[in-house]
């Protein structure tokens, strides 16, 4: 973005307002970047049970929180937002007209501050399937919501009849069982269709991925169902951007891409945390970082070998052409792990899930009824 200024690997941090419910610090240019791009960021932290909305106004960054049960996957499409929680999927619709009803809807200049307001539409019970990344497939009312069903090691879509409908599984599996064989986790779209997935191991044994998590990770092309990248340490968040597959090698705390000729992982930069959650806006990558603590899940991978105080949790902004850190927001104390990071094309959105009066008096009808 214009005038954002490239910064060093460790830009100076500015404390967030002290009245925020959870503590964070950020570089002074983080809100400027959001304002210049005309976007906000959505971040999920299942560990703290929060959806975080990073939004800027008047050069100030606002970190806005909404509570959910273990939120992980996010899917954004047009005026719809889906959130994968611990045992359910929440769908929200954007009703801009409701912005006028919000108590903090006006800025100091009298102009409307909020430009989007997401209200709940449906809640679908999936059961405990360990929903990871999600995406809308298709356009308009006929779009389908697909998600990574990690417990059953498959891609699934939301069903009006069943808890979920399996639609794809890796070539090394011949059945659907709730045994988390490969820890399928990431889903990347290409031209609006499922392009590839990431998994922590290519195995058909229950929890078999744990045995070789240091370098057993793979990237699998969905259409051909073949491995296009391997030897990875806990890969996550595949994204098609600038004609190549980008991803995060979480176990090494890095951002990189797959070389088109041989599928080799080319590292662009290393960051100070377990990298998971990736979104792009032009030449900028917004990368989620988790602090992660030593455990059976993370033990033995390179990032967990760093001292705890050397690992961060937050969202880092990287210029993909240089690999330099441009800005960051770092969460402290209560938030230690992040899963999803998504760009929302709204400057100052709101999401309402706990205001009965507002929800009771707001309605969305077909155009023909109006």
C-alpha cells in the first residue's frame, strides 16, 4: 500500500488502547495499512474462544472481540460469513441498514462509522468433527459451504439433512472414520474451486500423523488427488496467489511457496511463532502466529524448540516480494494461539450474536417483498 513504509524485522510497537478486553500491541502503521486497503481482518482463536475483528478508524486500531465455542475455520463470500465452532457452524449475513441502529455507528465527524453489520442466520450442528479451514464454493444462493473435517480426514459440505456430507478424501484412505489419521487441516481455492489441501502426514493409521510430524507434511491437489509437495513440517493454510501455491510451514514458523517445477518448498521468511492462518491483499501477506506451548502435539518440531519468550502470537504483515515484515499486531496474556486469518472487504464491520433486542427487530426479506 502507498506510504506504508517497509520496516525492519522488529518494528517498534504501539500499545493498544488500555480499555480493550484482551491486551495487544501493534506497530503504528498497522491501522494505516488497513485504512489504505479499505479492509479489516477477522481472526479466530479457539484457545481463547474469540472471533477478533481488527479494524481501523482515524489512524487507530480497534481490536473487537466476540465470543464463540472454540472458533476455528472462517469462510467469507459476498455478504455472508461462516464460522466453524467446536461442534457447529454459524452463518451470518451482512445487513448494512442495521449499521444505523448501532450505538457507536457515528464517527466524531458525524459520518457513519460501521459499513457492515453481520447478523446470525443459521446454526448447523456438526458434532465434534474438528472443523478446520472452510470455503464457499459457487456463487449466490446456490453456493455450498465446504470445510475440512479433520476428525474424519476428509473434505465435507454442510448438509440440510446430515451432520455433514463427505465429498473428498485423500488417496491413501479408503473409508470415513473419526480417527484423524492424517490431520487434514488446510483448504485452498483456485478459480473458485477446491485446489489443494494440506495434511500433517500421508497415513491411514489412527493419529498416524503424529509419528512423523517433523517432516511428514504434504500438499495434495484435490482434482488429481496426488501429492504436489512433501517433506514439510506441519504445513497449513494453502493459498493460490500470484500464480503459485503459497503456504505456511508451521513447524518452522515460516511463509513460503511451492516451486512449480518440482514442488519444493521455497521459504520467503521466518517469523517468531507457529505460522497458521494466511490471507493476501496485493503484495502483502497477513500471517497468523501462535505462541504454542510444549506438548505432545507440538513437541519435537523446530518452532517449539525456541524459548517461549521468543515465540509470539498475533498477525504479522509481510511484503511477499521482499520477505520483510511491514507491520504486526501482537496479542498478549489471554491469547496464545490463532487459527484463521481472513481479509474482509469492509473498513469497520460489526458482528452481532448477543443483542436480543437488535436481533428481534432486524429483518432480511427478498427484494420482491419490498
